[in-house]
C-alpha cells in the first residue's frame, strides 16, 4: 500500500484516537457519587451482559521516553504490596453491585508493566476474581508483558492461572533505537521466550512495535519487521508514535535526537504493511495485523469485530468493562468512569469503602448512535446506515442529522479513493484504511468546532 504524501499532509492533523466516544478529554469531574453507583448498578440491565475486567498496574522498573501511559517508576515493595491489597478490596466493593448471574468474558492486565509484579501478586488477584465470578467458556485472559521482566517460569505460572493471550512490547529490534528511548533490554532472548510460549498451543501471542521514533530508518525497520515475521506471532501491532509532550513531559527528551519526518514515517509504515501483508497477515483496523486463522481476522470478515480501551476483540468476548486500579476507565454501555491517577488517593478511597472515581461521562442516546458508527468504521471499515437506523429505532435521515455529516466531505473522501458510499452503505478502501480516524471524525459533530487537544491522526 502506497500512501499519498499530499493526503498524509492534508489529514495528519489533531484527531481523536476514538478508543472511546466521546474521548476521555470530554470527561467531567465527579460531584455526585450516588449517580456513579447508580450507573454501575444500571449496567446490569444493559447489553452486553458479559463482564470484562481491566486491571491497571502502574509500576515499571524504568521509564521509556515515548511512554504515554500512567506509570510509576518504583522498587518500593511495601507500596506495591499495599496496591495489590487495595485491588483485592476494590473487587470486594464492585462485586455486590453486579448481578450474580453475569459472567466474565475478558480479563486484561495492562500498565505500566503488569509482569513487573511478582507472580504471587498475580495469583492473589486472579484467584480473587475466580472465587467471585464465573467465566464464560474460553474467556480471554490477557496480559501486556515487558520482556525485561519475563522468564520461562513466569510464563508457566501465567498459563496455570488461565492466561491465554500474551502481548509483548517489543517496539523495535534496533538497539540504538531502544537505548535512545530508554527501553530496558529483554531478560532472555526474544526468540527463546517465544519458543517456550509456543509449547503451549492455547496461548495467542501478540507483538507490539512503534514507528516514528528517533534513529528509525527504512533499512533497519525492514530488518525489524522481517525478524518479527520470522517469530510468527498470531498478531502484531504497528503503532504510530503519538508525540504529546504537553501531556507526557519526558517525551520532550526525544526531540533532541530528532524524530523522523512525515515522509520517513510514512515509509516505515508502508514497509511494515508490505512485509506483514506479504506474509499473509490480515490488516485489522488502522495498525493491527493478524494471521488469517486468528479470530480477529474471522470477525473482520463477518463484520463482527469490536474494540475497547484494551484493544480489538470479537463480539463473542465483548463485555462491559469494569476497571480496577489507578487511572482505569470503566466502559459501561451508558457511562465512562475513570479512577484517580494518584496511588495515594486510590488507596485512601478504597480503604474508606468508596470507589476512587474522579472523572465520568454519561453517554446519551445520540452519542451511542455516533459511537456505534465510529466503532463500525474503526473496526470493520464498513457501515450500513440502514442497519444502524434499525438498531437505534430511527430513520436513516435522522442518523445523518444526528451525526451532522457533511456529504460533500464524504464525496471528497470518495474522489480521493478512500471509500465507497452508495445506497446508504459506506465501505473504506485499503487506501482509506490508513485514514480511518479522519473518516470517523466526519461523523463526529464535536469535531465541527473542536476546542480539545489531540495527537495527530497519523
């Protein structure tokens, strides 16, 4: 896939990532705690009925300069132990608010670095969840892992706990790039730890990479992608580096080394796309790739792909997300609820028997409609507006009215070869897949007079 430079320049402007709608910078400060509790209880009567648990572990051994996550660099074992005990108490707070017949379909550990924790801490939390909730058959149990803290024995323990998806943050195989961004080296050779994981056929493996970092060039990135393919993971993600130094101050450090130009960045993605699709990986969304037999590829083919803050999933395993830990965001059907980012406040709040929720957003019916359309674009690259209208019990004309879509904009996208639009059916082209955030934004009325800060779309 060749990306038109003029289109890149035109559309590479601040745009939401649309991991939620509305995005997190629209959330409000909590002033009425009772309404938050009511929102959690109300989620019991909404679809999907499955429960997805997100567990945020903020701790890391070293700060990567590119990082945009909520992290804490510490070796304070007392603080870590207190945090784990607080997570256990947060589960106790949540459990009585959820109907007993609801089952867990996903458990996702993110961070930070979840495997920075001793395995005993993981065991405590997992056993607590298993003791309090039933799971659906073949529930997705996933962890984001840093190879700097991963041993074969640790993997064995995760498997015994029911983990069936592991994601490695590789970022790049070039040592100069990794040293520049302050990324810790793997504890074991990547090939060795992956070979060990593959002795467990039930484990699905994902590798994450970033493009747009200092010292990345086409020759070296080609070697990185070829090496990635040789490892044969089930999925790969190739993320565009989001440079937001006004939010994450340490990113400013990268500017002194120089970031790749727009042209160089396009070239890196084009090469990754060429290598991965040439190796039979199926493009998923904007930056993910999966083997043809992977459930994400199958879901894309049947237009059943879904996603949340934790990434892509299928409608079979989709659940309303209940987040545990600092900064975690619960994604309920009608509400987003975000925990405090302060560990001190988090621990004090749970000790007092109060959910540590500081930000919220209640989603109205019109926003649910817009969210539905954006999710279809971002996941399945296809929207049948007749189906959308039927699902929301309104007319197609009202769908267009609520989104305030400009049909001249759609015509421009169409003339640029980014999409097809006919008989109320919109379908992105392969070329348009790279610009899906821009296309999604055309159905977001908030973007007509946007006053919010976002990273660039591409």
